């Protein structure tokens, strides 16, 4: 933090005056920290580890994004995949960030909110865990003996743990959050960034260059080819859209901000324009 320079924008406009007191809750912090793989080596020294209720510091602002992500659906305990991203977004982020298990705060160069590196082992871990779970769910259809199913599932999980740990030794993955994440994005923008990076962990890199006229820099890499690619920009914009349309426990101003940011992404982050806007 010593090398970073930043200023703290208006706390009401960013939503931090509303969400800051909400995350100042030991039970929430004790849950959110390990669940999302915060790496303690990167959150001290001015980043807020010793001052996590201070909503001008990065850690409080990171937690606020997670609070919004987790509690903005009216019935937030419903995280069914058949529901919408306002409901399952929190589960997706939780699973992906837990799989990569290394969330860092850094200065960055000001050009990006966040970057995901080497998501391969996390992607392997997540998909293999799901395969073990699927096996367990189907097992007793084939073998009328549940303890054998339990044993094989345990072996499956142990195998995934060992192989993914070895994978981590050679290509450790991580997610880095930069100053614009903490101080340019408002609370809903931070939540959408978690969704965005989680989609990268989930195996979708950007696959195109930004289009002509893009605010992200025409011709530069980092765009998604289309909405149908279902990449990180699509997840990002889709989350903002749902929050605008159906978010609760928030303010109309933050919902309007989500709409604005969502349309900005729709207009600038896809090589082929999706062909619609959030209205
Ligand atoms: Zn990205």
C-alpha cells in the first residue's frame, strides 16, 4: 500500500456508507474471508486487515462487494442454478474463488479492476469436485449399498485434493484486485467484478479484440467475441442487469449505476454488439 496513491470518492455515491456498517460484523467477516480465499499476506500494511470496518480502506470495500453479491436477491438463500444470476451469482463466485483460494489486493497500473492468473488448477479442482458429487448423486442407482458409494466418493475427493494440490505447486493461480476495483467501482461494480473474474476461473478467457470505438481501446485484446460466448463480460453485464431489475436492500442510485455500467459494457466489451440495451 505504501507505493499506491489514491483518493477516496464520496462514500454515499459509492454505496460504502450503506454497506460499510453491514460488513462490520464478525460473523460475516469470519465466513467471507476463508470462503473467498483471501490471502492474508496481501491485506495488511494499509489494505485494511487491522481496520476492516473502515470503509475508506480496501478490505472493507472488498467485503462490501461480497455482501451485496450475497444478499441482494429478495430470497437470497435460493441459489438454484435454474434461477437467475442475482440468485446463483454468489454461489458461482464462492465456488470459483474458493477453488483458486488466493485473493490479493495490489496497486496495479490503473488500467484494470482485477486480473485472474493461471486458473487451470482451480478449474480442474472445481469441475472434478462436481464430478465426484455427480457420482455420489447417481451411485445408489447402480450399487444398492450406500457405504460403498460414500467410500468411493471419499476416494474421488481425496484424489482431486491431491492432484489439484500438486497442480497448484507448479502453476499456482491467483486473483489480483487493483485500486480501480476499490476506488473507481462502486459497491455493485465490485460485486460484478467478482462475477467477472470468477468466470475466468471457470474457464472462459477473453477471446476477441475490442471493437471500433470501444472505450476499452479499439483493437486491443480483452473483449469477448459475443454475448453468446457466455464469457466474463457477459456474466459481468448480466449481473448488473439483474441487480438493476430486481436487487433489494440497496438504493435506487446504485441500481441506476448498475444499469449505466451494464450498458457501458454491452456497448464496449463485445466484438459483436449484443444488439440490445438495458432499458
Ligand atoms: Zn476479464
